[in-house]
C-alpha cells in the first residue's frame, strides 16, 4: 500500500491553468460550431479571443514564485512541468501573440469565407501546445508540445480551399516539419538510450559521466540530431526554405502567427534542450549555433534585399525573409550560452529580443492585412503614398519598421540589438558580432526603403476609388493594430522593462 501511494503525483492545477484553459476553449468552440447557425458563427471568434485573454490573465497568480508539477516522487528536481520566470514570459508572448492573431483573424475569416469552427479550434489548439512547450522539462513532453503546436498550423496554412498557393504552402510546411520531427525523435531516442532518462535535469547529469565511450558517441549523435530538428523549427538556414512560400500561401493572420508564436516555440525549445539538457556538450552546440546564426541572418537579409517592389505578394515575402534574418539575431545569445560560465544568464537576451520582435512584427502584419483589403496583391508598391490615405497607419508601420531596423524612434529595437550584440562580445565571439553588425546595416536599406515608400506621393491603384482606400478600418483589425502600436511605443518609452530580462537569469 505504501509503495502504491508513493507513485501518486500531485497536480498543481493553477500552474497548468493557462494551456489547459486554452485547450478547453478550443473544445468549447468545436462543439459550439456544431449547433450555431451560419449567421451566428462570428461569435466563435469573440469566444476564442476572450478565452486567450483569460488564459493570459491566469499568468498573474503565478508571478509569486516557482511552481513544479508532474514530478518524480522522491526527486523534486526531476519534473515534467515547471512554471518559472522563463515559462511565464514565453507563455505571455505566446498567448499575447495568439490574441493579436485572433483579432486579425475575425475579419479575414469573413472576407475569405473560411470555415470558422475549424479555424478557431485549430488556432486555439496550436496556442495550447505553444503555451505548454516552455514549461516542459522532459524530452517527451517537449516533443509532444512541439507537435501539438505544429500540427494544427499545417491545416491553418492550407485552410483556403481551392487556392493553389495555400495548398502548396501547406505541403511545403508539412514536409519540412515532418522531416524535422523525424530527425528530432531519432536524436531524442539516442539521448534516452545513452542516459536512461527523458527529464532534462537527469539527462544533463548523466551526460557529464557516461561510463562507456560508445554511449558517449551515441549521446553526441543524439544531441546533434536534436539540434538539427530544432533548426528546422526555428527556420534557421539552411533549413529555412519553407518560410517565404508558406507565409505567402497562408492567410495573413496565420503568417503573422507563425512568424511570432512559431518562432517562440522553436527558440524556447532550443534554449531548454541546450542550456538545461545538454550543457555537457556546450563545446559542440555553441560553435554550431554560432555558425547557424551567422548563416541565417546573412541569408535572410540578403534575400529580403532582393525583393522586387512590383512583384505580387512582395510585402509578405519581405516580411518572411526579414523573419529569417531576425531568427539569426535570436540565435546569437543561445550560441553565446555555449561559451558562457552562466548559460541561463546569456539566453535572457534572446527572450528580450523576442518580446520586442513579437510586438512590432505583429503590428507590421496587421498593417499588411489592412492594405490587403484594398490591394490583394500586397506588393511593396501598393504601400506608396499610404500616409496620404491613412496617416496614422503609415506612421505606425514606419515605427514598426524602424524598430525592426533598430533606429530611433524605435528605441526598443536599438536596445534589443545592443543586448544581443553584447551577448556575443562578452563571451569572445567577436567575429559573430561583426557579422551581425554587417547584417544590421544590410537590413537598414530595405527597412528604410519601405519606410520611405509610405511617404512618397500617393499613387492609387488603377480603377481603385480613393474613397475605398479611406474606408473605415474594421473594429477587430484596428484594435489589433492599436494594441501592437501601444505595446511598441510603451517598450520604446521604457526599454529597461525588456533589458531586465537580458540582465537576469530566467532559468
């Protein structure tokens, strides 16, 4: 009887409340869709939005301390779910990004006649998996959370039935993600075979003293394959090929979701496995991630530089390639953690940069969604003279682009880049800091080129009435744009809020 009781694990329901509530609302939306008449389907969007807002509010009671649940009895350090500061910050980013995506989606579903029930169920399911991942502290839960976040995203990308671009995008995204998962699972199985555990704390301890050289070889191979799997998920070069076509083919809110929440999922998982699971192999993954960071930022920025303003969907393609370049910057502090005495301190810069990037990139996609209502081709040329028709929207987009470029008045973008740059310099990665500086200069050109386009003399599209260009902005879309703008301005006004994350150890 005593032995049976020792196997019982207590569950901290408050700790797991944010992802659980998100998943519960997804089920409510799915069931409600069966009974609501077509005229009432828009209610599902507001239910989903309210559910995401409630899930984000449930993070507030967790701010008082570190919570563990699903722990091995007798070994408190080996837990499957940990609600620490790192978890809460990433969950805030994920749920906040999903909330803004939901606001962007309300009018998109109506305009493109997308199936509302399926759309909201898939979005909430993906958000639940994304919220679970930063709290995962064993390899099995990490992989499951990653797939729960990814699988619904495949369907969301291809939800525009009969659209060739959408189907092609979904197929490319699916094939690349399946390949990444297969490689990752093989790596995880090798690590488990070598260490006999899936919990990150136990894996880290076992990797420091493997008794057999053959096990060390097996573990090293497993670590490498696991990192390759996450490189696919983070769109790091050369595993980035799916990004531009997927963003173009997906509904714009889903492209925004993938650019922010998808990256948060991939990078939080990468941080956990490197810093908490594989610190014994820091001399392997540190240099490897440094090379990946340099290659990713260079490929992304060089491709963004080559975008033709007259090409169809060139604005979305530029944002897609820009997100690849930004992924390179996000990789820099993780690579620096491989050289640092305190790896948990180094990765704070990645979290700080991700917070800035999430706010301003979602804002840029919100403006792209607005422009797409009158110019479905969404070319860069369609943004010419935006200030003449919608001055506040143009000023907001200009601010977002300057934040991404790291120029005033986008102070938060400048400070975030400085923290990433400092992370490389502090550990002696001078060459990587130089590569980053060169790429920042390259990125300035296309960000400033797009910004200048907004203020050039207006040139209305052929056959497009000027009144339509000034039509009222839908309430949900204007709310999303306003929230992103307010958040970006607030961060620029108080950059120390983000710098705090870069200055402290989150794990």
